[in-house]
């Protein structure tokens, strides 16, 4: 169950740390205002500055021109990441079973959404005007490809926590505007580092990795890869294809004639638990996340300096994403440390 942050002293400690984090963010040289230099670490836009939307105040600041990273969100051991350059989605978890691999993550699933056209499929590697933004509890993306707009959204869901628990789930949603045929590839992988050259694995159009296998039983597909300690599960139906070729292992392909779909991507060390999580009610699970972050962000500040308010909001979310029960705060969700 989600923890209650603002009771028993935890919320007070969180707010103190968030204030310090916000102050340091505001006073760091890389957090200068628009008249000085672009602020580092907050831009949600690759091709152009993010809209200054009221529901996402942190979208007002900017990354240095040309920089492209990943926007991320997390719940305990489940991490969602969307690349700003090529807006593919990854569901990840920490490598906790190999002590020397602390700076890598297991790739539980990679999702690639392509637009069907008369000339083939336009994948995200061909995206134009890509915009990737975080929202409280998740990451959304929008881009142009094949004469259409594609929107995706990924939200880590609440699952069990604890020292002996290794599981997670994320809701992936995709939509084409105007409505028309889409194709979504979903495959697993081994390890991925978000701080090294292996980020190329996230930016190509492939899914499944070289060792991926898919087993479908009772409406649930189980995705496995040699060398990955957790199994990935996702619900499928009769329209789902199992694909694979000489350069890629097996992966799922979801045809979407109307251009809209959503799936719970689940993982766990125990296969029965992964299958159970994949069958979660996506609507109810998403509403639970929204309600939680609505409560969490009631902890806020209002000052004459909007960037300080934004930094406080970012600090609250970052600290929440990095909380690993029962240990405390992780260094960062890019790796287990």
C-alpha cells in the first residue's frame, strides 16, 4: 500500500530535505534564469522549449540546447524512462543480484510505437517535434511521425514493497491522432546503463534483445531474456503477434487498427506474481497513483520566485521516486547505489 508521507515525522523530514534541495537547485550556477543561461535538468523538450503549462510548473525551465536525456519516474523497484531524443519507453528495475552491476538496470520491457503508412511503418527513430515531459508519477511523450501525432504515457503502479520483494508494474498507454493504425512492439532485454553508450539499446527500433523469448498461456505473455533475473508479463489477445528475426529475439507486436491501446507491463522474480500483476485493472491502478500524488503535492511552497516553487515540487517528486523500502533513499533512480 502507498505510504502516508505526512505523518509520523517522515513528511516533516521530507519537507526539510526538499527545501534544502530546492535552495541548492535554485542557487546552483546551472539553474540560472532565462536571461543568463538555460537551466539544467528540467527541460521536457527536444526540438523546442516545453509549454509553460499550469498543471506542470517544472516545464518552465530548460535544458542546455541540444541535450537529450531520459525523463523518468519510479515506484520502489519499478522505473519508467522515456528517451527525449527517440521517444521509446522502457520499464526497468535495479540489478540487485549482481554486486558489481550497480550502475546498470534490468530492461524488463521496451515499448516502441510506430505509425502505419502506405509506405511502411514510421518508428520513433524518425520522430519530429518530439516532446517528453514528466508529470507527477509518470512520463508522457508526443511526437510527429508518418503524418500523424503519437502520444504515449507511462506510469509506475503501486505494488508490494520490502526487503524481500522484487516486483513492479507500469501502465503504458498510446494514442494516434487522428485515429488510424498503430503498431506497438514490446520486448524484454538484459541490462541497460543510462549513463553509458548502451543507451543506444533504448533508441533503436528493435525489441526483444538477442535472447528474448515469449511464452503465451491463458492470455498472459511471459517475456524472458537470458541473464535477466526477473520475468516480465503482459496481457495479450488473439490479435497479438509473436515476432522475431535473425537480429532480434522474440517480442510481442500489438496491431492497433483504431490507434489506441494500453497495457500493464509487470515484472517479478516469481513468475506467478508477474502474471498476477499483469492482470491488474489499469483504470483503478492509475486512479490510485493520481490520488496519491495529488495528496503528496499538497506539500508545497508559494514564494515570489516561481523557480524556487518549481524546484521544491521537483525535489518532492525526486525524493519520493528514490525511496526504497526498508532502506531509505537511493542515490538516484538511474542505478542502484
